């Protein structure tokens, strides 16, 4: 029997976000059951342009089909869904987008308090790291509203590393047919060209995503590999001992405590692994994250759902919740391939493999137009038809669904809400009319209906958990969706006929020029419409009386501790590629679960790394850990952490007492008993920064020591991060405080500093065995050198003394077989006190200081980029040393 505190079912997008965020609390054990395997390091998964290789591959794709669709000539549509750690983020096209404020505010208007644009914005920012450079800004004409983008989240958001050669012509063509250019599709709605149609040229900060723009993508910068929830959230936490991931574990049922009275308590989940049935127990909560198709299936298999569905299948109903599986909304799209005479060298693949550049480094889509109907000529029939659509007679339409439906009708003429999407894909998307010809190059226009009026459902068809559920989106089951599509088809023809792009296109392969009349277009649509991969709504967040399945805390009605966190809680379709919204939902869910939804902290998920273990293959709960055999005293803390054991106190050396006494200063001048700011030679609040170490002229100041503390500011935002605290974390590293009375007070011997980098002594705290303030190379560092390209780092810890100017000393410590300890401080009369590491060969690398919120520690590294790439996002800081006589530190703009 195995037991964890939080049991997350489904290690997909939302599952891994929730699990890693919950596991930030080292006092809880989080378990994840994932049916698929760990595929995130597979080269095909990682290569952005190879996204299609995962589709229809049973290892990474569940490969669902819809029920036969009446609106599509009875066709069954293929519905890919990601399987494995990362879920559908293993297969997706990596587009990151947001819908408009109006649409997020609708969540609240539909009855879920606390779910509005402001709240979504908070979590969009928490999840992402966006750092467009000047080249991006010029190339894509960006005008970024900084306040709506996050900088420190785990999920990288970048502009496409490389765009398809017709990208700019497509953008121009969009503008030429009246779709305004949007310079920041999640921030401001700037319209650049004075002669272009104008929606609004005032800043809005409300997500305004209408217009045409270049899509941002979830790709790791530099390495240009796919950023999935597995690579962005799980990878930095892979070895955490309180995060236990079981792959190949197919959950089949949620088990509850026998009901006595009141709401049910979920206590365990039954799952199949390697042909055997297991049970995982949860002491606090079970969190369902199995996606829009499997979540309703699991609820129904567990007896939560519509009695009318469950009774005939002989599944005892434990909570009669008719909303389960009822509100399915799937975007439909169809695509139109065009032949383009642009040659793509076959060497692209080789280029990517060797330099991580070229077309394979990018997602295959880049130019997008999101179009509110009011922006384009549209058939009056659309509005008339929509007004006539009525759901009230449909017995499966809950009050919540009807209100959402009504809202959607009202949005038809809302100039902020896009109904159509046009996107280009740099390849041939298959269709029934024509096959791609060898040696030809294609561009496909994807036409998406962003707010389909059709509503469908997902329900189990038997009590066998291995039976796929029936998925019926009812594509094009109403005239309005068809009319909208017809307008989209006509619009694309206008786009490709625009003067700026016409010459780049040889011909339309499908449907082809023969298809012109509406009736012909409808026939073509019926034969070709597919899905855009954004199913939502099958466990909707509505009030219970409105047919909801979860409340605003994402808790399933009738339960005390079962939540749903995935795309199925979204109550109505939004005009955006949906993954970023799900990241935001999962981030918020984690805060709700932690009971801290209001105290947002941009914490990274970084912790000390431990050696790779197979622990994540087998769930190890608390009970099991307690029964482990006794552990040798000699185990390092790394091993102990992996085994979930309490850590030993941070003793780093066998001969710790070796060098406690300060080195006498060369001049042998007596040190003044209490020292304040040295006079004359430097400013009151000296500070230094810079990405490279300055050349240091020995000061001519008199022999002095000086006392003071370090204040720290966020180098990117200029916000005050706090002081370096006198208190240590569990690993013996200096922490941060905003309480000035808890500042670490340090003393530097300026006389000794004339000889080169020197120790600083901790006066009021830290560690008595290691009273010097310096760097200790991090556990996962591969050697004690810090260099411009490596992610090696040194944590600010107590050290023993090193001679002025000497390189890092190598010692074993409680974490690993070796560690580099060094004095890292230097004094300059103009620059004040600043860190200076010395590598083994005597070189002095440029240093950057980062604050790692989750581990509450500061680290020095030679490369913030490399450090972030290895460990996730952190705050890059600037330091200012404030002599004790001075008042509160003045934040500096200088950067480490
Ligand atoms: C081909 C494709 C392209 C897409 N392109 C984009 C895009 O470019 N931009 C965008 O924004 N969105 C895109 N999406 C959509 C986006 O990826 C999904 O909406 C999102 O990943 C859904 O997140 P989720 O957490 O709800 O589910 P998922 O990410 O699908 O995760 C569900 C997880 O649960 C696991 N699971 C299911 N059942 C069980 C069970 N019984 N036991 C254990 N584990 C189980 C699954 O294996 C999976 O890992 C795309 C999707 C697809 C399929």
C-alpha cells in the first residue's frame, strides 16, 4: 500500500504544473500517476518542427476518434491527445496565446468568483518567461507592454527563432485585407499604419488579441527545443524526493471513504501498471488532470455523473452530477494547402542537429490573424442565424451552458472577441482532394472557428475503463458555424490574392478554383473539416445549480477533496490557443490548494539536485519511507534527500576548525574595534555591478576594515528583493529577509583586500563553524570553476578562510564528494565591495548573482542564461553593500 499527501492523476500539462508547485512545500509528498511514459527527452518530441511525428504514434498519442459526425457526412474525426509526461504539450504546435479580457471575465460572470482577467493575468505572468531581444522587436514589429508579460516563470515564451520565408508577406497580406496589425497580441492593440483600419489606438492591457501578429512559442531559448510542461516544470524537479512520479500507471477509478454524512472524501485511486492492479492513497487530496476526454471518463467510472448515463451501465451513482461530460466544445478547422515555390533545403535537419538553428528550430506556424466579425465583411445571415439558435429545448443544456451560449451570441459583434482564426502552417496538411507532390513546397492556411456554436459531449460507453469514451463534438451541427466557415474561406482567397503575396503562390491545391459557390464550399467543408486540438468544458466550472461539475476552487461538487485541474473545467471556448490558459489555471489551482491564492510569489521550482534515481518509477509514500532500513551515518545529504530522510546539519569539512582565526593583515595594523564607513575614499553607499569584473586598482585608502550589509534588487525590474539575511536555510545557505533587523552584518578587511579577493567575516549570524561569507560550489556543479558559458554555480554560504587571491579550495561536503569553497569578495574604492570568484587556474570570471526563491538562497554563476536553462527561472540581482553607518540600502541599477 502506498500513500502520498496529494495524488495528481495525469502528468500532462496541468498535472505537472500542479504537482511541481505543490511539491515546493518540502513538507508534503506529491504523487503523480501518468498512463504514458517519460518521452520528453525524445529527439522527435524535442525538435519543434517535428511535432507531427508524435501524432498517431501510440507511444505519445491516445489517438481518439469522434463518433460519426452528422454535420460532416458521417465522418469520424481523428482526435490526437498527448500521452506521457507533458501530455498534449508533447504533441502540440507550441503556440502560446491569450484570449481577450472579455472572455476571461466571462468565467466570473458565469458564476466563478475570482476567475477574471486580472487573476488570469497574474498567473500568465507567473508561468512565463518572456525576454524578446532587440532583433525580435525589429523583425516582428513588436511594441511590447512589459506589464502584461512575465519574466521569471518556468515556461519560456519566445518569438519564433526562424520564420518561414513567406511570413512577412502573409502578414502584409492580412493587413491589406483589413486585418489590423497588432504589435503585442497579449498587451496593447497598436495599429501601426495610419491608413489601415483602426480598432483602437489606445493602450488597453487587456489581452486584446485581435488583429494579425507573429505568434509567440513555447520553445527553450538557445537550445531551441520544445518547452512542454515536462521540460519546463518537471525537469528541474525531476529528482525531488517529495515528488514521486509513476509512469505507465493507468488510473481506472477514484475510491472514496464509505459515506457517513456530508460530502465524500476521496481517499485513493485504483490504477493498472504492468498488468497488475494497484492502489495509491492520498491523505489530503486527489487532483484529476487527465484532460477533457479522460477526466469525464474517470469521474463516470467512479460513479460521479449523470444517473441516466450510469444506471444503464450498472455503475452505482455516488454523486449525481449531470454536468459531467456534457459541455464539450471543440474547435473545428479546415485547411487549404497552397503550393509555394520556395525551396527548403534538405540540409535543414542537419543544420538543426548541429547548430540548433534553421527551420526545424521553430514551430511550423508563425503568422496569425484573429478576427472579430466586426472587422471583416460578413454575411448578415450569420447574425440572423445565431439569434435564432436556441438551446432551451435541449434537455442536455444546463442553465450554465445556456447562459454561456447567450453570452457567445452577444460577442458576435464585440470588436474584442475574435470568431475566426487564420493561420499559416509551413507544410502540406493532408486533405481528401489532393496529395502533396514530391519536390513541391506548400503552405497551408488553417481556418479555425474560435467560438463554435455546437455543443457536444463525452461519456463512457461501458464500465470497462479500457474502452474509449464516446466523443461527440457535433461538428457543424448548426447553420451559424457553417456560415462562419464560408466567410473564412472567402477571406483566405482574398488574402492570397493580395498583391504582396500573389507572386509567391503558384496555385491553390484544395479545394481548388472549381469550388466557388456557397453550396460547393459547404460540400467541401463537410468532407474536409477537422479539429483544432482544443477540447474543453467537460467538467465545467459553473455553480452546481447551473449544471457545474466543479466550483470556483475546482473542487468536484459533493466531495471534500477531489479537484479537477485541466482543460475540462473551462466553461466556454475562448479565442486563443488554449495551452497558456491551462497553464494559468493550473498555477492558480496550485495556489488555491496551498491555501495561498492571494500571495503570489514568482518562485522558481529549483531545488538542490540529487543524483538520478529510479525512485520516480515507483511510488514511494510516506508509509514506505518510514519502513526503510537504517541509513549509514556517512550518507551525504544528497542521498538522504533522495531517500526522504531528514538532513544532517550543514557541516562541510572534517577539519572544520582548521582556519577559524582571521589571517593577519599584511600590514599587521591593528583592526579598529568597531568600524563604520571608511572616510573619503568612496561613497556612502558603494555598490558595484557589471557583467564583467572590473580591473581593480589597489586602493590607497588607509588600513581599514569596514562593516555593513548587502541589499539586493531585481536587476530586471529594479524592485527591492531584500537583504541578505543572517539566517541560513536547511542547507546552510544564506537566505533573504526584508526585515532590516535581520540583515547579515559583515566585515571586510580592506587592508587584506589590497592583495586581492578576500574573506568577509559574518558578525551576527550564519554559521559559527564557518564564519566567513563566501561561495560553496553547488551540488550539481561539475567542477568548482565558474565560467561565462557554464551553469556551474556557488551558493552563498559560510566558508572557512582562504588566503587573499587564492582559488577555490576543494573539499568534500555533506552534499557531494567535493566542493569548491572560496573567498569571493573584493574591494575597490570606486566600486565598493563586490564578489570575485577565482577559478582553479587563477582566472577571475565575470560573476552574476541570482536569487533562487524556492530554495531561498543566493548563488553566484558565470552565466545566468546557462543557470536558468539548467535550473529554471530565478531572479537576477544587483547587490549594494551598505556600511553600517549608512541607512537603508539604496537599490542600484547595476546588475550582476
Ligand atoms: C496535436 C496538438 C496540437 C496542439 N497545438 C496547440 C498549440 O499550438 N497551442 C496551444 O495552446 N494548444 C495546443 N494544443 C492543445 C493543448 O496542448 C492542450 O489543450 C493541453 O495540453 C491540455 O492540457 P490538459 O492538462 O488538459 O491535458 P493533457 O496535456 O492532454 O494531459 C492529460 C494527461 O493525462 C494523462 N492521462 C489520461 N488519462 C489517464 C489515466 N486514466 N491515468 C493516468 N494518466 C492519464 C495523459 O496521458 C496526459 O498526460 C494542441 C493539442 C494537440 C493534441
